[in-house]
């Protein structure tokens, strides 16, 4: 692999979590924090810890990820939530899977490390959507927000969703394009700080499910 992948961290009010998140990332990998309208000093914290910051004023997970992909400058790109809930130790193996040609897209399948980490409403919605994806020939059991692929290939998929439906549309488009998708387990734990914008409430889960359901029609 020519150089380390750049890690894109879409962030909205993750100042509390970022110090531990950045410390846990693979050593030497460049990090790009996409500040998606934070009001808690997320961008300042990221810069103080050595991360490059891109500001994306348009709210939405997909908007933040897309801005990060556009700004990234490496062949391979890893996308990971900025809340510390996902074990970043899996990233080197995921990147190697793509770099050596075994897969076009490496994704994580969340494995909760303790009871209560993954609220029932969020887990139930994820199970239903993943089952629908498998019925369409996309071999995944999760739509976890951790993945590695080639940057230009991701941009060429032309994912249009700029909200919570982004990961689902990406998987649908990748499946339609015949991408080889490799799924591996990733430890899923309590976030390092703050509150989840999706699984932290039934309302957030419903909003995300609505965005994703629109992609499955």
C-alpha cells in the first residue's frame, strides 16, 4: 500500500470525545476532521491535537462524509465516527483487505462489548435494514459507520444522500456496481463523550430509519 489511508471523521459536537478518539487511531495515519456545524469547539480541539479540519456547514452525516472525501488526498480512505464507539484497531486489517485486492469495500459489523451499549430501537432498525440489503444481494449484517475503500471509487459511486441515508445508499450503489464487500467484526462500546445523534434517542433512530427507508423504496 502506497502510504497510509487518510481517516475521515465526520463530527458534530464531539469535542469531549475527540482526545481519546484521536489517540486511539493507527499511528501515522493522517486524520481529517469534518466539523459539521459544532458549537462546542470541536474544530479547535481537533486542530490542537494535530488533525486537519474541514468545515462543512450543511448539516447531515452524508454531507460531512462527502466533504471529507473531496478534501482527502490519499488513495485509500477510512471513514469512522468521531464518538469513540468503534474500535479503530480494526482499520489496518480492513485497509489491507482493500489494498491487496481482496475487496473493493471493507466494512465493520458491530459487536457490542456490554449490555446497553446498543439500544434496542437502534439495533432493531439496523437488523431490518441489513436483512433487506441481503435480500438485494449485498452481503452485510450491519450498516456500521466504519469502512475503507479507494477514495476515487467512492466518489465515482455518486452517492447523493447527504443525511443519515448515506451509508445505506453507498452499500446499495456498491452492490449494484458489483463491488466485493468484506465485512469483519468490530468492537462496539459506549461513546467516549456526548450523546449519539442517532441511537441516543428513539427520535434520532426514527429519523435515521426514515432517511434509509427512502433509499429502499
